[in-house]
C-alpha cells in the first residue's frame, strides 16, 4: 500500500476530474491495473454510482431484468453472490426482479466506502437481508463450492491480463453457475477494442474459460448494454460439484472459518488472524488482517496455569 502516501494528491486529482488509475500507473510505470490502484480509484468514486442510478433507473432496470430472466430460469437457487457489488445499484434492482429470492444473498467489493453507500441504498429499498463485506476478487473470503450462483457485472473489467486468475477464483467458490457480464472483446468493433486495451480491460475471458476447460453453456452479447464502446458480453459457466459448503465467511489467507468475536471483530482460530468490522461491514482484505494469537487467551487463567504470582510489596 505504498501508494497510500499519495492519497491527498489523488483526492485533488479526482475532484479535478482526472483519471486516478492512469496517475497511479504513472507512479511506478506500471502497464497493467494493479489491485491497489483499483481499490484507491473505486474508493474515491464512492457515491457516484448512486448518483448515476438516480438519473438512469430505467436503463438499469432493463439491464437487471435481463439478468433476472437468466437467474429466474434456474431452479432452486438458495444462494447468490455479486462479485464487485460496488454500491449495490445492480443488486438492488436485480433483487426486485427475482421471482424467487434466495435465502442467502451476498455481495463484496474491494472498496469499503462503496459498500457504505450500498448498505444505505439497499435500506432505501427496504432490502435488509444482504450480507456485504470487503474482499479481493483474487482472494475471496468464501469456501470452495459455497454459492449456487456467482455473477459479475463489469467487475472483472479492469483486470486485463489476469483473466485466468480471476476465473479460477470465481469458479472455486461457485457451486452451480458462474454468470459473467463483462466487456465483450469478441463482439466489439475496432474502436471499442482499442478503448478496452487502452484502459487495461479484460479481453481474453472466453479464451481463458476454454483454456481452463470450464463448461461454457452460453456465450453471446448480453441483451442490454449501456455503452457501445464497452459492450457487455454474457458468459455462463456451469459447474457440477461433488460436495458443497455453506456461505459462512472465511479467512482470505487460510480459507478457514471466521467467528464473530464481538460487534467489531471477526476471528479465525486456525490462522490466529482477526479482521475488523466497520459500521457492520466485515473488512476481509488480507491487508486488513491483525495477528492476534492470544485473542482468546484468558489472562487470569493464563496466570493460574503458569503459577504467576506478583508480590506487590516488591514494587
């Protein structure tokens, strides 16, 4: 997080309308969008998607209805996750268009600030059952085969060159279907392709899925796309797993279960790592971890076990 030293300047650049990621890449002459760059950029943008949602509700409704149609055709969906949920503008609209709402609905994003807005937006629409948490697309704090339907909506987008890594991690946590709504390089014109490459967007998702041997059951342009220079493609991947896990949160480092210690902390006994909860949102980037090997140690029992006695007169 070396670039956190530049946050004050970055805020000024954002307020002036400059491209934050391009500036961050210039600091170390990076050719690709790094995870830390994406985090900083999205965190400063927090709130802007809700502004856009309020002005373009009809467009988002069409987009979400098209996604809901796909999910509604899948029977017995018990759990659903949006990866890169942002401010929950897509998720909010999607939930309202689902015929049978799953009992477990989850969403994570790399940016805590975006989730703060997401939580409030969901509440505006009387949706109180979504489990939100921060997480890294490449280190998702969920177990293997734990979510029936995992979907993305232009959230893998800025990770050009890391298509295989992203698909492996998304496929790992998927139990039944992985639905990708991402920039479609295959169906884009030359101008759109040039733009995708310039911004470091993904261009090889379909090829990566084939290379990994994943079962692609559908690949086409999505029914609705808001930007012709960034057309949305649809890739549906089916998965058959021999075993499944629940949707409990896990440590992103050890993949072992986290338990709530109190209202402000989650703890993993196996990895000895604690993770903060801020305003009800678990912060589960590995960088948020706190080594606390003795969090569960009772001080008085520890003294008794080791026969520790103090002579106050000697002090």
